[in-house]
C-alpha cells in the first residue's frame, strides 16, 4: 500500500481574520499518519505544499508525527514550501527528497518532479526513466487549471509509460486522462477558502493497481448569503429549528458559519451578537458584500474609503468594519432556502472510502 497526500498546508491559522479556527491542518495530517501506521503503508508520498510556509512550529509537528516512519516517507516541494535545499533534504528531517529520484515501492517505479516553471517541468519530463510507471508532481494541468498560466502543463506531455500520475496543487480532488493512464489530484486536506467548503478533503490510497480516496474528518463549514431582511429571518428560523452546526464535530471542533450579508442590511451587528449567545458551539464569521444597482451580486471589488463609510453607517462593530479591508470574493448567489438541506446534514457521519 502506498499513501499519497498533498496540500496539507501545515500552519496554525487557516484564516488570520478568524483566529478561533486553529490547527485544523495539523489534525488532518495526524489522520493521514495514523492511517499509514495502522495499515503499515510501504510508503507515504507527500506531493508538495506540506508546509505553508515552512516554520519552526510546522517542522517540529512534522517531525513528531513522522517519527519512526522516516524510511518510508518521500516528498517533493510545492510553491508554498519551496526552499534551497528542499526542506525534506535537511539533515534530521524525516523522509527523503523524491525530486529527480527513482524509487521502487510495492512493485512500482516512482519518479518525482518538484513544482517549477512550465519550461523546467517540460524539460524534466524528458528525463524520466523508461521503467518509471508512477509520477509525482505539483503542477496544474491545462485540463483543470482555473486560469491560463505560463506555469500550467499540457497533460499530453506526460510520457506514455507513466500509468499513474499523482498531483498536488489543485485543491479540488479530481482525475484527468493522460496519454498512458490517469492523473489523480490529491486535493487539499482542509478547506483553504469559502469556495472549498464542499470539496472532498482527502488523501489517496494506491494498492494493487487501484486508487481510492480516503476522506478526512474535520471541522464543519457552512456558508450562507443573505441579501434581504427576509433571508436573515429565514436563517434564524433554520438555526432555531435545530441546525446541526450547533454541535461539535471531529475532535470537538465547533462548526464555522460564514454569513455573507448585504451591507445595506441594518442591525446585522446585533443579530450576530444574539446568534453567538444562542449558539455557543458555532463560530460565526461575518463578511459584507455590495450589490450593483440592478440588484445583482457585484464582482469582487477592492474596498476603498467610500465603501468603508457606507458600512460604518450600518454597523458600529469595529471588528466588522475591520473586515472591509482587502479583496472580497463573489459570494454564492443561491437563495437562502437552498441551504436548508445543508443545515440538516448529519455531523456524526463517518468518513468513507470512495473508489476512483
């Protein structure tokens, strides 16, 4: 059995504006290591962005978790943990650098290529030994790249003798056809932004020529967009009716409810105070947005003095006003009643295996 994980992003805070959410990435990494130990995996391969960034705290945690597994761990760099020399090559760090290295595990010959420019990766693809049938990378393939970029890679450049390619970088778990087989993105182990709440956060298990995705347990995240006073009333009704986010999830971690609200709504600050008092096991995070004149949700906008003044007229909460600095993402435009089923999810549901 070979375990492949990527984009663990070991760091204390997922969002620096929400300090109550801490160490989620560490908890996810612990599950990966526990699984490797329990199933006596022959190798644990880390496909980049293990640290974000490399810190004394993240390295110490990594060392503690991987103690005794150093002969079975192999890693490549991602863009968030690039270093010279690579962090995995530093003496006394558990594991070996897989970049430009061929290893044999469980009957497979595995080659690694660290995150680089398109030109460098394209060049390195021509250097892969012919006996290699598994490739580990940290790169966007054109088939899944969110935007065109000079760093993206044409999947047709991967040699035909590579039957399995395991990738980091893309936080959405997915599969891409390549000339000789398939490329599997590990996905991230925890959500890094609102758009990732619905992703299947997981790692990959490669055994007997088959790949399956092992889902991770973690904190529950919910996202609700309120555009009218009626939406706020519906939200309160759903919460009072027994929203499952009013319960602890994995390791007793309280759930997080991201509440995006129209800046024209009044008394939002008081509503937040009331919700926090009533649902003490939920971490509430408020994020304002501005609509265009035709009533449609605006595109991401850079907040300036004008918008700060607008919001200050609707809330005197300094914490909420402080959230107005930066770039706001476009929120979910679905009506509030479409979130009803999400509030009724069973938080005690165990993680499961999914065959790919």
